[in-house]
C-alpha cells in the first residue's frame, strides 16, 4: 500500500469510527427519510405517474428520490465533524503534518460518501419492505450509484467548505435549510418535471439532484442504463470543482 493510500485509509477509518460512535446521528439519518417516505408514499398512494409504458405507483416513483435525499441531507452535515476537529485543535495539528492535505480531505469525504451510500441502501431496502416494486438493471444500478456517490462527494465538499470558512456549528444549520430544501423541492425527487410549473421544470433541469435521482430512478424502475455523458460527467465536474474549493479553504485554515 502506497503512502497516499495509507493516508486516505487512515483518515477514512477514523471518520467512519467517529460516525459509528454517534448512533443518534446515524439513526436520525435513517428515521428522517422513512418519515418522508411514509408520509408522502401513503398520502399520495392513489397518485399515478403517467408514462408511455404505463402508469407507475407513486411509492415506486418516490423510493429513488428518498434514497437520493438521504445522501443529500447526510452530505450537507459532513462539515459538522470538521468543526468539532477545529474546536479541539485536532484538525490544525493534522493539517500541519507532512501528509498531503488534499489526501486528508479525500479520506474524510470518501468515508462520508461510503457511509451515505450504505444508508441509502438501507433506506432502499426498507422501501422494498413497505411494498415498493422495482425492475432493476445491474449495469444501470452500478452507473447510478457512481452518479449518486459523485453527488454526495460534491455536496459533502460544499459542506466542508462552509465549515472551514465559518467555523461555527450554527452555520451548518443555516446551510441545511437554505440549500437543502430549495434543492430538494426544485428537483424531480418528488414529482416528474412534466408535472411541475414551467419555471420549476426549467430549474429542475439545472439541479444536480435531478441528475442523481434521474439516473437512479431509470436504473431501478425501468431497467435503463443512465447516460454517462448526461449524468455522471456533469456530477463528476461538479464534484471536482467543489472539492477544489474545499481544498483551498482547508489550505487557508491550515495557515490560520
């Protein structure tokens, strides 16, 4: 194992262990999506999504959106642990070691994304237990998981940037409400774009959550393999940009 992989794996292992030691946060991350799924799934159970191949039930349509929402909400809280590390001065000591700071950030974000995908999988299995029906495509599922992971990586990077710049837990609460809710309700997580008002439908096309949800929904419900050019590449570019911004914020924090 090379030195770079050792750094990434050590930081990733520490991040996962810290998460496992806080079962309240993990439980909340699972309970909240289940509440949304139960309320929306059964409240609109008579609502059918029109499609050329035949209507689909709303619960089936909703399940991929709730899985993506789980990743969104979890990624937006990625910076909270970083604030705690700053408050205990652990992050400052870590950033002043010879280790490449970008590798430290990759280790943390990689662990967060792995945890979020695992949580989304649990939510997906619970959705199946509630009666959701799927017709998955294995290649499509693999591509959609890559898209969902890139989405989670991008917004975890954004969360860490906010944490590094503000260094205040209160800022994370503001970030969750100001960013998450508009992002969620202007996406296709809950309704298809063709059934939105025109201005919301236009906004949803630019929403990265729509890309992740669309890829996952197509793979799970219709057996489709998402287009890499239309889903994976835009999310990869977004992840790269937001990671670069987070790395820059981390570099400035090391100098302070």
